[in-house]
């Protein structure tokens, strides 16, 4: 049933759904970081999200 629904969607609708799912995944990841580090600022949470997504090591200090 789900596959049939996806097939009936336009390309734009599928793209919108993919972007919404990406945003939701990012918010789940942020929630996990906050749960592990409840005292971190939003900036620290954002930096950790970037580190997890793109680098195996901590980000350089010079990045915002």
C-alpha cells in the first residue's frame, strides 16, 4: 500500500516528503544529543550534530 501511494505522488511531492523526513531525522538526532548532554547549549548540540554527520573527530575550534 505504501509503495502504491509513493508511486502516485509527483516528483515534487516525493522530494518534499524526503526533505521532511530528513528534517525529522535531524531533530531525532538533536534530541538524542540533548538527552546525552542536557547542559549543552544549542550551539554545542549543532556542532556535535555536524561532527557526527561529517567528521569522525571533533570539529576545529575556529568553526561557529
